[in-house]
């Protein structure tokens, strides 16, 4: 009886969370523009969605910014994670608190702060400022994804590689990077997902002529909810869901390397 109540309670919570999303998905196939009644199944709104130049342009900007920002944030964040990991305890504690701050900080504070900074630096708001803003708020998530993998790493591996004659860069590329690669990929996917659906920070740091999907949807919704928005939101939900499933699978599937594997890697260094 107790288990049944728990399962029912959990079901009601998820029903409350996802009922609006499922309603949106269902009505994206509705032949009528009205959201009050069902008028038959159709794929017409998906066809019109990909013929809308404004949406296609916004999709192009969104994917470009998301890919570039997540790639740059992954490179910088991985290097930062390695640096933080090798700090002493006091310095590491201080830097980690600074890393957690952007994650806990409200998006509207981050967005306004970045906008003021760009204006102070005489940077014209547009694609460049939007990209810099996305790199900035993605960095902490990459660092927090890579650090756990560094903690799982055998701390003697790098020293052993140096003793075997490898230079530091070669040792990092051949020994450290393959071991932390699941965390690096997870950080990249997480950064891409966050960049893909960001609205508040993008709204404050972009300029005229550069609009992401979230901003376009917001401007379209103010004129009334067009069924094309339902179709677009459905596609975005599916993409984000797939990415999150990949992230969770990689996070749960990451295991420490065996001793034989580590020995083989070290022996291939020379």
C-alpha cells in the first residue's frame, strides 16, 4: 500500500510537470489555429515552420552560437579544470566558490551585468557579444563536468608518464585527456543544451538583426501563439531531451580505467 501511494504521488508530480508539454506537442499536429478544439491531424505547421525565413534565420544563429560557444567553453573549461585540480586546498576552495557563483546567480543578473560590461567596453551588441555571453555562462558547467573525472584519475599516472620520458603536453594528451574525455564530452553536450534554449542572457546581450530562436518565439508569442510555435517548441523539446539522455548515459556509464589499461597507455608513450 505504501509503495502504491509513493508511485501515485510520483506519477502526479510528473503529470503536473509534463502535461503542458504533451498538450503543446499534441496541438502542434492540430489542423486548426484554435487551441480550444481539435480539428484533425496535420503536419502543415511543420511544413510552414521550415518555410518561415525569420525562424530559419533564428535557427541558424542559435545553432552557430551554441556550437561555437560550447566548443570554446569546453576547451577553456577543460584547461581551467586541470588548473583548479592542481591548486592547493585554499586556492581551490576560493576558485570553486567563484565557479559556483555564476551557476547560482539569477540569469537576469548575469544578463544585465554582461550587457553593462559590453557597453562599458564600447562593444556593439550583436553576434560577438552574444557569443561571448554564451561562452561565459557555459564555462562553469564544463568545469564542474570535468573536475569529477579528474578526481577519479589515478594521480600517479601523469608522474609515471613523465618518468617514462614523455613531455608534459604529450603526457596530458596521451594519458590524462583520454581518461577525462567522458567528462569533457558531457560538459560539451551540457553547454550546447544550455546555450540552445537560453533566453534571458541572450535577450540582454544581442543586438538588432541577431536573434536566437528563444527571442524569436518570445516576439511571436506576444502577437498571439501561432501553431508554428507549437511545432518549433516540439522539435526543440525533442532535441534537448535526446541531448540530456546522452549526457545522463555518459555520466552514469563512466567508469575508472583498469590497471592493465593504464599500463598499456603508459607503455605506448615512448
